[in-house]
C-alpha cells in the first residue's frame, strides 16, 4: 500500500537528467519541490517550485542552507561530479572522494535541521564492476558487492549508517544508460548523436554508424527513473532496498539507427568507425554555422555536449572489434516489489530527439534534411 500524503522533496542535481525528470514527476504528483542545482533548471520552466543554487563541495554553504530546508521530508540525490574525459575519472581517487564529500556536505546538516523520512540515491551498472571486468549475467541486486574504486560505496555505506542511526528509510536505484532531454550533461548520448547527424548533413555526408562491434545494451528513459523515485518515496516495499532499472528490453544502437535517421531527417550511409569525442570538437566552427543558419539556441558546442561525447563513444563501443561483455541487469526485484513501468526503447529515443528539435537545440527535421 502506498502512503498518499505528499511531502516536500529536495532534489539534488535538479538540472541533470534524473533530477529534472524527478522534479517534474513529484510536482505533477502534488509534492512541494526544492530543486537544488548550480543553475536554474531550464526544463522546469512553468512549474511552481523553489530553486536553491548551492555548491555541494562547499560544506559551509551547505550548513548555512540547511536551515532553509526545514520543511523537507524526502531527498532524491542525483548530483554527480565527473572529471573531464569522463570514463578515466571513474576510478580516480579525487573524483570518488569529491562525490562522497558532496553527499555528506548536504545531508549532515540537513538531517539535523529537517525531519527526513526517505532518501533515494542513484547508482548504476558500475556497481556491478562492468567497467573493470565482465559482469555476471544477469546482474542482480542480491549478488555480493564487487569491490573496486567507486563513489557508489561511499554513498551507500554513509546512507545505510545514517538510516540506522537516525531512522529514515532509503532506496538505491540502479538505472542503466539513462536518456532524456537534457543537453550539456555528463551522460546523455542523444544530443551528441543529434549533433553528429546535423554536422554530417552539413558536410554533405550520410549519417554513417560510427561505432565499433555491436553491443547489446539495456536503456532506461529518464521518465521511468523519475517515476521509480516517486514510487520509492512512498512505497513500504522500497524501504532499505536496491533496485535495478531498465526500460524492460534490450537493444543495439545499430538497430536503432534507421529510426533515429528517420526522426532526424537524414540518410544512412556505410559504417564509418570514428570517435565522436574527437570528431565533434574538431568541428566546433561548423556547429556555430549550423546554429546561425537554422536559428537554433545560441549554444556553443561544448555547452551542448558536456562530457556526453565521451559517454557516446563508450555506448557505441568505439574502436571495439569484438562485442564487449554483456551488461544485462535483472529487473525482476522491482517488478515484484510493485513497480511495473516499461518503455519502448526506440520510441523513447525518437521522442527525446524530437524534443531536442522542438526546443531549438537541434535543427528541425526539414532543415536537417535540406
């Protein structure tokens, strides 16, 4: 049975993929929302919420802000610190320590100031060591922890300790390959692939598949993650539990390529293996010209990509001649606990590409197709 009383949720990282979607989901369910991010989330325009600009690496600022958050009852923590180049930083001691410190900086004073009932934190496939060794197939939440350098463990150990000491509930969500409408973030491949399509067309080239060997993945729409966070905030079955999250099906990027091409209005050509992390930045001036010619939002290429072009290379198995090891996760546990949402992955990808075009981040279909 779900508890029906909405509360006040503080969403850390509210301008990110999961944070923005979570804020929307909670607001639409009647909750009060405090959106915490360095910049005001543009995708929450038109919603009634409180925004707080706060640097989570600044412990003094977090302590001072805690007094203004006394009404908060729930927390969804989606903030993350990544290093330039992304993937290499995942095992970097400084990156790990910074992420652990950010969570403590926020929650230490908040737990003293407010009557917190529930905290949700985010992990992912890295929890199963998929970036350092082959994962078990499928990866299940009940499997022993794969010990390797990762800030997930700092977060999880801290939350478990504080939950036991202070009496709040918590849930850990492990989504795999989250996609949505946000640009300039660290891990959303869709704006990257849309920019790639626009640049290829501008150079008179087809939308050739740039990846390596096919890699069977699972994906999750950011709306599904947000709905899971909303469910977890009130579901007794979610308290103290860890849940994998996916759309509910597998996919390959190569299989998605024709639907993406139709959505973007471009033609597919022969494969052309290349690194998007190298190819795109070398054409920053070309992107500036595309922006001017199509009247797009005046975003420089770096503002649009964030670190996601590095993530896109990972997703597409750039340079791989053999398929990478499978990274399948079981979602049986969350379904048995009562959360049953699922998304069509192809429809999800095309929906968010359409959204990026509608908002003037990418050229409209007719303009791209010429």
